[in-house]
C-alpha cells in the first residue's frame, strides 16, 4: 500500500518487482492450485516494491494469501473480470475509486472495496469522498488513512465472506422429470463422489510420509505466508484422527482448502485429503450409532449472508433438493445463529436455514453440532419474515427417495460397470471428456495398489479409453490390471480367469490399433473365455482372407450368423443363406441385407435393412450403423440423394453419441461419402471426403493400419479418375507398402493394390 507508507526506499528489489509483474500478467483462471476463495487485489500507481511493501504484503497475506498487485487500472479491471469462482477484495487508492465504481456492474466477483488516501489528500476532500461512498457505493467499506484500520476491516470481512458465509451447495431442481444429465451434473457429481467413492475407499491410517507428500503443495502455496506455514507444520507434526473435527474447525488453511475443493470439484485435493473426510465422518457415524435407539428429529440453525444471485438460485429450487457440500457447524438456537453473521452489509441478504435432522451430525459444543458433508435436504419453505430475514426450512431426505431420483438421471448412461466410475461416465456422456479422463486417473492413483478390485477398475477404465480411441492409455491401464492379477496369482491361483479376461482386453486394443499379430497372440491366451473370444479370432482370420481358419473358430461358437458372414465374404451365397436362416431374425437382418445387396437384389436387401433399423430404433449407435449400410445400398442403386441422406443421418448420430469426435467409425462414414461422390463423378467432393477420412484415421490409428491403406488406395482411385496418374501412383504405392507390412501376402487387398499400380502405370505410359 505504497501511498500509506510513511517512508520510501529507492532501492527496489529486482526479484520482487519481477514477481509482481509476473503476477499481474497471469490470469486467475490459470491457477489450478489456488486453495482459497478470496483474492486481495491491490491497485495503486504509487506502490514501491521495497522492504515496507514486503511487510505490508505479508500482513495482507495473513488474511488472504492470494495477493495480486496492479499499477494500471485497466489491467486491474480486466483481471477482476476474469475471476469467476472467487471473491475479490479490492484495495484501491483514492484516485482510481471512481473509475472502479463506474464499471462495478461488470465486476461480478467484487465483494468489498477499501479506499485509502495518502497525506496529499486534504481533510475536506476525504470527508467528501466518505460522504459520496456512504451515499452511492455500498461496496465501499470505508475510506482509510492507515493500513492498521484497513487490514482490521479486511480481516473481519474475509472471515464473514470466505469462512462463515462460504457454504458450497448444489441443487437438484424440483422439475427433475424435465432435467437431463447435463443440467443435473453438478449435483450428481458431488453426491456420487461422497456416496459412491470417498467413504468406501480404503480406510487404513495415513502415515507421516504420506501427510508430508500431500502437504508439499500447501507449503509452496503459502511459502510467503509465515502464519499459515506454521499452521501447516503444526498440522503435519501433530494431526491425530480422533481429533479430526477439531483440526477441521480450527485450522484456517485446511478448512479453506477443503471448502474451495468442494465448491470447484477439485478432485485432486478431495482425493488427497480424503483421510480428513473419512476421519470426520467416522466420528459422526460413531455418534449416530451410539444414539441410534433415540433418533428424534431436531431443528438446528445456520445464518448466512448471500448475494442476490445466490438467493434467486435458492428460491428457484423451492421443493427441490439441496446438498450441503461441507461439514457445517450449525447452532441449537436462532439467536446464536443470527449473532454469527455480519449486519453491516448493504448489498447482501441474510438467510436463516432451519435444518430438521435426526441423524448425520455430532455435537461439538453446548451450542453447536457438526452436520455431515453431502447431507441432502428437501427445500420445504422459503419466506421473508418481519425480522427482514429469509427463513429457509430444510427437511432431511430419506436415502431411498434420493436414490430413486438419482437412478432416473443415470438412466441416460448405457452401462455403469462399477459405481466408482459413475462420475467419469457422467462427464463423458455430457462431452466433458478431459474432466472424465482426469477423474479416472485420480481414482486409480488413490486405489490400493495391489488390490483385485483395483485391477478390475483398471480394466474397466482401459475399455473406456479404448472406446474413446485413446489406445496407448487404454493399454497402460490393462497392463496395470494384468500386473496386479499376475502378482496375486503367485499366492492365489484363483486369478487365472481374471488374467485371461485381461489378455482379451489387451487383444481388443491391439486389434483396434491394427496390430493384428499382437491381437491374435493375446486372444489366444484368453481362449478359455469362450465364444466371444473365439468370434474375435475368427473375425481376424476372416478379414485376413484365411476363411478356413476363420470357420474353425466360428464353428466352435455355433453362432450361425458368423459362419454365414464368412461364406458371404467368400461369395459362397447358397452356403451363407443356409446358415443365416438358422439365426434369429433380429441378428441376421443386417447380414441378410448384405447378402442380397451383393447379389444385386436391392429391393430385398432394402427390406432386411429396414427391418433391422426398426429393431434398433432406441439404440442410436446401432441406428447409425444401419444408416451407413443403407447409404451404401442406395449408392449401389445410384440413388444419390437417398444415399447422401442416410450417410448424413449416420454422421449426425455418430457425432452426437460416440465418446469422441475423432473416431474411426466416423472416418468410415466419410469413406462412404467419398465412394458416393466418386461413383457420381464429383471427384473434388470425393477427394475432400477421403481426405477427411484419412485425417480422422491418422489422429487415432497407426499410420500402418490396414484401414489407412484402404483410404490411400481410394485417394489413388480419385486421382486416377481425374487423370492425375503420378499423384494416383504415389497413393497406391503408399497403400501397398502398408498392406504388405500388416497383411498376409495372399490377402485380397494386396492383390488389389498391385493391380491398381499396374493399371495406373499403364495409363501413365500412354500419357
């Protein structure tokens, strides 16, 4: 606070100056390890970064650690505009206060303004400024001449806003039947984390070395804050689980960190400090168990100052559900609760919560109890009474009631293989895959390292990443699972079946990446898994053109559809038909459609494809697949508009419902569109679609994948039709090089690419 200081030094610290400049240029949204909800912003063109400034800033950090300094008002305003999740407390010199107040409507995160005047400001001007502030600017807490008064008011305000009034909550609207998963995701994610994961993780005691590792980031964050650093050190050396509640209530760095982590869904912190949550919850559960014979509904109270936006959100959720996302100390009397909130604010409304509860709490003093985190209440009544306070009556929710409503929302997810994965699956479903990926990693990092359930979850997560075409990550998780099962198998031979399942998962990854030899190797290690594995191996040999070997695997499965399809590939139509007719109608419709299409019986093929389409109308990805078949069918019939319509429908469904936009299946639709335009004679359009197909394939597949070879060959065909034979020849050679490296030498594709090269050379020779 340069203009408040009594003495000035000309020798500024270069290191400190550079630090301040770096701080000013960094967006608050970039800081992922910000452990507090408040930011102290300091705007003064007269700031001197000297010893006195260091002393002032250290004093400030005892109240709010996150300090940002500015000497340019526009930079300051732009910074505050970027703050989304935190509360800003602004120290501003008198010459900038009118500018700041003129744009305060744009500064949604601004909580309080502290105006200070230096010795150049006359008493008359200061009095005028105070009068103007009291009359026109409720955010201004006062006009100050010295830092002591200013910091005293700041400390009080931060305690009110960031400690007492910071109650992270999420809502589930009363209109739940009209909600989709995305609208309810914030509520769901927090609820699922505490109910499905945190309190079910291993509850083994944490040792000193683990606490030291967890606290490293705190030491770094508070490196310039001696008061908080001492607090952290005291916690590290003296924490005991039986005193977890006392530590939580009396340790500022810990309570602020956990509150912000809960409000911002910072799962890295929530997982790291899960031992605190579990220790507190154990103490609360023990209390509930002791009093289980005399569970009576009692009413407790908590007052809070809220802004207009938060009050509106609360009122809009009347009759809905509110989740209290922190351990909350609540009072036994209304008078005690109201006495804890500040009555000075002109911009906030006071809300008094009436909590009707019979369990999920523990007495912590004669006047208070501690409410369990994640407790759910029905918002029964909201109304302002004669005391000018909004009274909100909350009734504790029964577990069965909330589970029924949660299940309705989760029905949008096709499959939930393990409860721990639900949060990630929610994020994947609403297209927030980066959050899902980070969650899966954090989850596995915090599971017991050599536990069979951990291996099971690793396999599930690996399968999720395979479907998202993140093959290296998928392989890594499956290999983690395999390592756990193999180590377990050394002491307990019952893990053989799990080892086989894991080999099957690894094989699927290699198959999708085009490493077919590795896929066959791992599939053969998993053959004891039965028909599904036999079918996968049969499919590989079928695609290789080794039909006799494929049939030996298919015949072991006794799935007539697979056997019939193998005969279709060999153009042995009568044998194919005899097997397809033995299969159930719902399974064989697609292959019967393919069968009749290859025999140019297009009208009959259309009947079977339409039957298949009707059978899967509630399954969007299967529907998309059949639209692709119909696109190809109408292309063969030279019905260009119908073909285009079906391909576009397939593309729209795949983009909406696949877990990633970079999926090889989407590439195949572009391949179909390329074939459509090629047959239609629109070569530039065909080139565009094949290039889109190639671009998507190269994002997720190996450059040596057989499908990539097929796309190079198709591009060669386009350039052949356009008469650009040299360019066509390059593409055909590229296709052949990939095919000879990945396919058996007698494979049909190799013969096709060799033929195309010969024909292109012949055309080139005549030009």
